[in-house]
């Protein structure tokens, strides 16, 4: 029996129907549907990609997939014959973007959007750069290509060379590039706690920071429009709290109406990509025009907004993205709703483009204030910018600016010695409680009405009490993450007595806290290369290095090549498990087989290759270059003990399918 439910968003009644058919039928044909009242279109799991209006429930990852579909429809309305191109490399918090794109393939194909996963992040960025060069040549079949790159923090690091070159070169008039930067502030699924703004600033790429799933759509459309107008690549910062959240969003294709600045004069030859072009001409275009064109766009489209204001505002809060949501919660936790904030003279400024900071709006926000608190996670970016904009401005606008530090006694600046106590520490992540205490600390120095002061003090006492209770909890036992049942890494990462190993990126990274004599790790693609620097200065003669098959394909083969060139005594254990298990079980982005790996490494000049498998019989009748030894995994200890005696770079290919993927299949 179907059940009718009221939809509070549009006051319609929705009837939820039963799922019919097998899981495969559901997955392939979207059999799960909802019967709506007369006059409403049928809702399916594809509605988030097909609807042109109304509201649809989706998560942040799905919004990123929806974005290029909207851009294509908007271009069609403008009479433009454009196409879309998406490339990048998976990684938390964007670990499921490629899965979502593959699931939406029929919609991407229908809208002339190509998804080409990158071999690694920098090569993906280079292919995106190529889309902007399309119309430099006479045989282009589209008027332009709007492109999207995605990747997590370390992927940005390795792609800086491309970003700088491509951003200097510029974007196409009917193209544009949206760079999706995945930040893991708390290092929950990363080897470093990552913040992208500073590296994007170094590349000269503007940074939009949405705080909701709806803003993923809105800021994304603005990002492409800004990119086309300014000639810059434009980035959008994504954090787990938003990209993995879900919301009911407005699907109107025309919801965003870009306004092109009337107060900024473009140079006669424009700001877009051209050929030929010289490095110094590109630099001049960037320094004199492009960034200011982007700022003019931010100003014209009100990307930065005052959310709460007061006729006699004296205390300002500047924030952005996820921190904006935390600020709103912190104010509520302090008993300060919007009316209370207005009565207290609080002005709240929500910055949508955190770099470069649009000066006119920032100065309007600061005018009349005697104090500003900048709330941002990690190292400061907006705090520096607002101080820069106000320092040599009007003498009558001199608010005190606090952020990472909360008192003048903190020493005067970030690098003052001794350093004062943090107000909003840059470590890990901020929380509403941390922010509430910071806001309260600053507000309680002011002349507040007694009732408001008492309320804030009482609320802060509650927060402190909760934190104290939490600290009382004693963790008797801690269960650290471990390999799945049946995982090949349970065996493949073992180390024979008398040897040690170094870890790599992947699920097998967890060996560093297991009892298997594996210590230290490197960036993705650097596995084992630390030994090149150590080998000359130690009595240790040999080590093992763990290298996943996905990492091998991404960049790890260069690490092996470096070890061969350095004549390093090292055994690489290539953990061939047939999936990128850590981020969702995706296949390697290309064709990679054990015979291919063997042939390639023999050609590179390794001293020996041994294949170990739970199914060695599957290699019977298969021709393998150099006839490597093939052993059952039961012989693994013997194989390791023998191979470590060989001087030079050697290889063990451990071939066993990921247990989780095996169960799924």
C-alpha cells in the first residue's frame, strides 16, 4: 500500500510507490519512482539530473555532477554550441565524484559532456588546459568547452606547475574552467591536514567557498561565468561537512543570472587565451587585469554579502563556507538569534570568494565597526586580506581585527615572540563550541546589557561543563582501523624477520600502526624513494616498500625507475588487488594487468620479478616476459627471504583481489 506524505517545501502531496524489480533493474532503469499528484512530473532517481525547475533532494557530490548539465543547458539557451569536459583524480572528500559521474553517464552523453578520469591529478589538469586551447585551431567542432577539474589537497600540490601555466595562459571566451578542490581539514582520510586556499592563491586562482549544497550549484555557475569573463581558472573549495551533506535544492536552470561588470574596462584584446603569447605578456595581463576583472565580477554579483546588520553596528564577524554555518550555530548556542544580534550591533559578513577578497564590499562591512572577528578554519587568509584593505585606507575606519589571536597582548602579530594564546586555533577543525567561546570572549569585553551578558555567561558555562564531562570519559580500549576480513594486505604486507618495510598510500598505509615492522610513509608516488637517501649512511642493506597497483599506475613507476637508477637494494611489493579499494572500489583508470606490470618492469631493468598469488594456476599457458617465478601465497615468506638477498631493485607482484570487491562482485 502506498503512503501519502506531505511535502513541506511546496505543499504538495507525494505518494511513495514500491520498488519493483531486482537491484540490477533498479540500478539500470531507475525503477524506484514516486507517484505524484496530477500536474506533477514523475520523480525518479534521475530527476536530480533531468529536472529544469522545482526542488530536488541531492547530496553535494551529485550537485557537482548536476553542475555541467546546467551549464550546457544555459549555453544552449544562449545559442552557443559548447561541450563539457571533466577530469581529475579521486580522493577524500571527493572520493565518490567519479562513481557519481559514471552513474550519470547517459545524462552526460546526452548533453555532450565527456568524463575522462585522469591517470593522475596533474595530467588531468593538463587535459583540462587543452580544452581551452581548442579554438586556437581552425578545425574545432564546438564554440568552446567548459571544463571541470577535481582532486583532493595533495593532488593540488602535485599539479601546481600545470595550474600556474594554464592559469597564466587563460581560458576560452566560451569555455572556462572550474577547479574543484577537496579539503580535508581534519586529516580524517589524508596523510596531511589540508587547506587549499594558500596554494590556489600562489597559482593566482580565485577561490569560491560554498557553505551549502545549493551554493555548489550557484557558485559553480558563477565560477564558469567568472572564468570566461576574467580569463582565469576559478576554484571552488569543498569540505566533507558540505560535500557529504544532502539538501533540497532549487533546480531552476536560470536561478543564477550572472551580471557582467559595468565599472571595469576590459583591454581591447580581451583577457582570454590566445596564441602566440609570451610569459611576460601573460604576467602583465594577470597582474593588471585578470584578478581585478574577477573582483569586479564578485562585486557585481554580490558573491560576498552582509547577512545580519544593525543601524549602529560596532562588532563585525567575517566568515565563509563551513565556518559560516558554525558561526550561525555558535550564535544560537550563545542565545543570540538574528534580532538579538541586530540589537547588540552585530554585523555578519559572509564571504563567498575568500581570495582575492573584494575590497569595496569588505570596506563597506568594516565601516562603522570598532572590532572585527574573522572566523576561518586553518591558517588565516581573510584575516590577512581585511587587514591589508583597511591599513592604509581612511583614518576614521580603524577597527581592531582579531582572528587567530584574541588580545593585543598576544604579541601584535602571527610571528611575534612569545606567541600569545590562540583564540581560533589553526589546528584540525573549528567547531561551533570553539567559535562560541571566541565570540563570547570578544563580546564580554564590551559594554553589554546585563541580561545579555548573563545569558552569554550562562551559555558558555554550559559549553565548558559539556567539555569537562567529555574529558572525564576514559577510553579503556581503542580499536584502530584494520584490514577487512579476507583482505590480501593481511598477508602481502608481512615482513620477514630481520627486515623492515616502508608504507605507501592506500589501505595498506594502516600497516604503520600494525605489528609488522613497517615505519614511515611518503607522498603518493614517492614510495620507497626515501631509501635512496638513507642507503649510503646505514648498516641496513635492504628494505621492502609497499606500492599499491593504483599508485603504480598513478605515478609509482617513476619511484621504481628512480630506485633502479640509484642502484638501490630494495624490493617493491606491488599489491595488485584489482581495485582502488580505499575510495570506493573504482577500477584503475586504464588497463593494468600483472603481465603488463611484469613486462614493463623487466624493460625498466629490475633485477628480478616474482609473482605471488592465491591462484597461481591461472598463469598456466600465459606467456610472461622473462619467465618470472610464480608462487602460491603459502610460499610468501620463503620468497621474501630469498629475494632480499639479491642486490639491486627487485619486485614482488602480489596478486589477489580486494576481498570487499570480491564480495560485491
